[in-house]
C-alpha cells in the first residue's frame, strides 16, 4: 500500500550518466535516461516490439535504443524508428512525469496529469553553499512503512547503534509527537549528556571539544509519501541546546528518502546535510562513511522483521508511546491511499 500520485526519489544523476537505468518504483517498471539536451526522461521499461526491457539498451542522439532489435523510442513514449522496418504506427508506451532537482531525479508513478513539480519537497540545504551533503543508496527487502517506523522512533539507537550514535539517555528522554497537517513531528531532547562516538567525531570536525557534557536533540519530520528529514545535533551544555549559537554546536539534517519498489522492498536514499565546515571534503567523506555504517546496521533488523511479519500475518503488534510518530505517519498514508482509490470510482460514476 503506497500512494502513487506523489513524487518519489527514483535515482541520482550519476546512475544514468552512461546508460539507461531500469528501476521499479511503486510496482511500476521504469527506465530512466537522458534524452535531447540532456533532459531526464522516464518511460515504461517495455519495448512495444517484443516486450524486451528498454533499460538493456543504450541512448543515441537523445533516443532510447532497444538492445534487442534496435527500435528507437522518443521521450514521449512513441516509437521513432527501427532499422529496415515501418514502426511509427506502434502504440505509445507509458511516459512518467519526471523532474531533476536538488541533486536527485524524482518520478511520479501515478497519473501524470496530476504531477505538479511545485509539490516536490523543498530542500533548503540542497542549493545552499553554506551546507555540505554526502549520501548513498541501499536496496532493502522490507515494507517502506517499516523504515518510516524505524526513523520516526529513534529509541532503537541505544540497541542497534550502540557503538556509534546510541546511548542509554535516549531511553530516558521521552519523545513528544505532534501532527501538523500532513506532517508528523517527533522530537526528543537530552540535556547534559556525554556525546556518543559519532557525535564526538562531529564535534572535533567543527573544532569543538568532544569530552565535555552536551545537550543533544533529535527532531524527526515525516512528510508524504515517504520522506523523513531528521534534525540532529549536539551543543556544549549550557548554551541553549538546539537553539545554541553555531560556534557551540555541531548540527545536521539526516536525509531519508524511502522509495517503495514493491510491497516488501525499497530503495533507500540516505545522507546527511550539515552547515558547519561545508568546504571540508575530507570531513564530508568521513561523515558519509560513518552514516553509511550506521544505516547499514538497520538492514538486517528490518529485513528479518519483514520476514517475521510475513510468517505471522495474523499477529497483532503492540503499540507504545514511542511508536506515536510511526502510527501517525501510517494514518496519513492510509488516508491518502484511500483517497486515491476513491478517485477512479468517482470518475467512473461521473462518466456514466
């Protein structure tokens, strides 16, 4: 269950730099490539000639060439040509709305007529030279909602990430959750604690002492269809915590774009944006490596959790106060999916 009339991160520009990319998004097989003038295009990954995946072909003069018999497709989904054959009468294949923005390629797997680029989630840090970003991609065998649950309840850090960002004080600081429209915010603040290993590294990277008490914060923000941006950081204790002046803290935004592949698999685009020492490429690489290991620690847990849920579909899971962020996020998704399902029925009634 996932909304289709929404923008999802499909890939990053480097993934289509040299050849077409085949990727399934929300159950739809797609091929991404650069057409005329380098503009990104997204089509159904299906050659109308013999059904071969177009992603196994190549790009020539802005046209997507099928790697089976050389049929050339235009960016609008129409057949352009084929060696020695008349093919312009072939029916068009599906074209998906696609946009390149903020260093990502976004796709709308639903009704292209509803795809408004203005609805793409605004990323303040993406085009700002005062910020640096480093990230990556994981392919995970789990329901996308399990990853949202994971990110909206960071209590698990104490246990899953004990050697990097976890600490017992996370358990001791109760989170608070609120809903603002279609956004869910869960936040937790810890006062006068010692920074865990990852945050000691970040403090040193910003020229700050790492062996003194700090105030730490985690503010998780879910927005549909499956984006979670988390404001995280530490500040030397006594300077205002989250609101401390820049010279006393190391703060970042954890970036999580969760794109469903199927009902039980996802493309997980992860990263961290920071607004301290943005020019330090070595620090960016170090933080990226650390974040990659942290996110990697979640993989086995999520995939095994998914397998357990598939084996025991009748089991009712317990809900605690720490689950409020995930629960509220799921309610928003259920409402959006229900509204989408009602749209075709309403259109059918109107045309009758």
